[in-house]
C-alpha cells in the first residue's frame, strides 16, 4: 500500500548523516521505514543528499541506526 503522507514522521541527525523515518500503512496495520542520507554542499554551494557513505560516516550511521530502531520500537509500544 502507499505511504499515508509524503511527510516523514521524524528525522534524526548525527553530523552530516540523517535518518528519515516514514509511517506506512499495510494490510496488517502501520509500519515504519527508514532512509539514510549524507548531506553535503555541491560546487555551487547548494545542499544535496547522497546515499553513499565513506569510512568517516560509518560511526554516525551506526548511531543513527540504533536511534531509529529505538524510536520505531517506542512507537510500536504505544
């Protein structure tokens, strides 16, 4: 099924890395998906997102995976 809205329910950040959490509706009820991105400025000074992560990004990515798992777990308990 389609996403209930095109807006994320929350965005978690750690440095240049962000985790965006989306609420979805399925046959068995609501569920959450998470997308991860690294923000950077391009040559023109405009902010862009990339789904590519370097070695220096991995610690922040792991921290956000843990935070996203906790956040989703807390929503499921409510």
